[in-house]
C-alpha cells in the first residue's frame, strides 16, 4: 500500500478507482457530497485528521482490485504530474464535463432534500435555522481541512528549528540568516491558517525558536535594535502558549544586548522580575542566574555574584543529558564555567579566573565559533593580571586566529577590551598580538 497523506487529488483517484459517483462515494465515506466537492475542487490541500481516518478506513476495506487501481493512479499521477483521475479513467473532455455537471447536480439535489427534511422537523428548524443546521457542520469540516498540516511536515519544521539553534554556534551565524527567515515565513504562513489546537501550539513554539535564532544572528552581527525586536517576538510567542522554558531562553538571549552594551544595571532590571520568582531547575533557569551573576560581577558585587553563580550551578543539578543540548536552546556546564571565568576576571581574581577558564575550555566543543574564543580572552586577562605578558598575548592571539573563531560582535568587543588593557606594555609578544588584532579591532570600530 502506498503511503497516503490525503489530498484532493488522492480523493479523486480513490473515487475513480471505486467507480462511484460523488453522491455514492460520500455516503460510503460518511460525509456529504458537498464535502467531497470541496476536497476534489482543491478547496483544501490537506485533509483534517478526522477526514484522513475516514478515508483510511475506506481504502482499508476496499476490494484488492480497487486498491491496486488506486495505487497505480496515485503513483502514475505523482510521477508524471497528471491528474490521478485522468490516469485512472481517462475519459474524453466532453464526457468528463458532462459527468462533472451531473455530479454537481447530485450535490444540489442532496442539499434540497436535506433542507426539505429539516423544514419538517418542528418549529425553529425552518428558514435560516434549517440552513445553519444543514450547512454549518460541512463548513466547519471544510475549514478544518483547509488549515490542516500533516504530522510529518510539522515534525520537519520543528527539527529544522532545533538544528538551526545548534548550528548557529558552529558556523558564521550570518550564513544561516536567509534559511532561518525562510523557515520563519513558512511557519508564520501556516499559522495564519486554522490548525488543530495541538498543532497550533507546536507551530507557535517553532516560530518562537526561529525568532530566537534570528535574534542571535542579528546580535552577533551588531544589529542590536533588530535583535531586540526578534527576541521580543520569541518571548511573546512563548507567552502565548504558556511555554515558560522557551520564554526564559529568549529572555536570556535578550539580556545579551545590555550585557555587551556595558549596561549591567539594565541586565538586572530586565531579569529582576523573573528571578524574584526564584526559578530553580533546568538549563533556562541556570542561564538566567548566570546572566545575573555576570552583571553583578561587572558592578563589583562579589557577594551577589557568588550567590547567583551558585544558583546557576544548582539549577543544572539532576538535569539529564537530553536537556543539555548544544546550541542556544540550552545552557551547559561549560557555559557555567565560562560565566564564572568572566565574573572572576571582572572581580580581579586571577587564580579563580584561570581555573574556571581552563575548566570551560576542557568542556567546550572546539568547533564552536565564539565562546571558546571568549573563554581564552578571560584566561589571557588573568595571565595579564599575574604579570605574564607574553603568555597572555599568546593566548589572546590564539583566540582570534583559530580557524573556528567567528569574528562577530562579542569577539571584537572582547579583543578591543584586552588590547586596551595592554596599554603601556611593550615587547615582541605585544607587537605580535597587535599585528593580528588590528583588523579585528578596526572592524569593531567600523561596525560601531
């Protein structure tokens, strides 16, 4: 048996294979002739799940000869591009036209019979009421059919969003912008149609995650205003379906903007309402506490940094590996170690910075394009504080020359900060660093 994802063409092929009129076929399926007309005339490209089950039942109970005829018609139609009914019965144009007129007449006669019947069933079921009782169920079924997305297609859209969320940290982010926007447009267009509730929820979640990916790309390209709008869209989508995890992930992404604009108080204001609820478990909660820890360290608040970084670590306890995925939809132990390194560096604690940076680098996938480079800058800063100038320059140079590193907003900003810390130092290692860093720093100034 061929796999059937029922369309109007498939319905037409099945009716032709069974050699039934629309009226006879409708009674066999358990719908009205008008519904069959709507299916076959292309008013819907996919059947609603309930309709598919009715059609599946009919084909499963059909005579093997009919099934074989149907399979040949569908296969031939899909391979050649011809209409399945034409392949199955191949009548001449005049005969086909006459038959269609006759079948539509059957539909009209059936409507008249139903209206006359309802008109006889007591007071209140005549006139407009009779029309509504007779017609609304069919119209509802047609509406459901018009907006139904197949489970397979929905699954592919979800998988694509997850894959983009992983790849955006493994390739230059701008390379994924066009693909992500195309996927987003597809999901938005599908949402504009009426979907089954459980499909609608999954589509909204997928749209939100794609918006999150676009926000991540735009942020790394320095388009902070546009990134804010896309992160806001992701948050709104998550709120719309009550998905607190996705909302927290998008909120953490949004917090990048004031973080890398050197506005730690704005970060804390942004996260304050959610953190007052004391989220205590899962990668998203851990990420929010980690972002708050970074902000407190930037303000020199060691006590609050320690408190928030501890909460971040506790939120990751007892989290299964299936939740600790690579990419922007999770928060892994290496990111926690990275945030510890940043915080210790801002607080001037060189030994703890070096230890946390080493731990983070041992955990990161070296193919990631930005965060391993940022970790190296924290390590270089710790070495610089300890007076190891040559080693600091060597580690920083490695951060910007690795073929995995993408020179985006975060890396250029960190490179400029390290270069500023080298003011007044001389030597061959410093000269070598500046030779490699010049283009990176100039690129950052140009973007600004």
